[in-house]
């Protein structure tokens, strides 16, 4: 799916920019796999928020003009207690951010999202 072109800017029914969250466990995915897509959605008029565990690729994501929200307990490993903590973090963030669209990018975040 591609982002709307500049002649068809994205908006919600209230006329505001739709809030789009891209959710993955690792920040490396946000930059290396999704970076161009995040930028394209931002250029098309979406408010793009990237969510992952903190890491060394966050500055590169933010350099694209994309807001990053850290999930401190998100891990790629199988750790039930960390997963429950990460899910609680995610619920709190979703209640605060109230996204219009959530796009998950791996099995663990697919379950969370």
C-alpha cells in the first residue's frame, strides 16, 4: 500500500492529520526497513509516530522528522514478564496518543497491536 500523493493529502473526518503508529520491537527495523515508508507517509500528511525499544537507530529515525516513542520493556526475546510490561506500556501510550492507524511489523508486535 502506498501513501497518498501530495495532491490527495491525508486527513481524518475532523480535518486533522491522521495519526499513524508504526510498531516494531527493534529500532533497527524502523530505520533500515521502514525509513523511506515512514518519510513518505509524513510527506503525505500523516502524523507518523515510530514505536520500538530504545536503541542506536532512534536518532536516524528522528532525523527524518519522525517522532519516536520508546517502549522500554519491548524485547525481541521470549520473556513473558517483559512482554506483559511492554504490553502495559503500549496500552498507556495508545490511550495517550489515540492513533487512527496502527501498523505492526513483526509477530510479537502483531499480538500487542
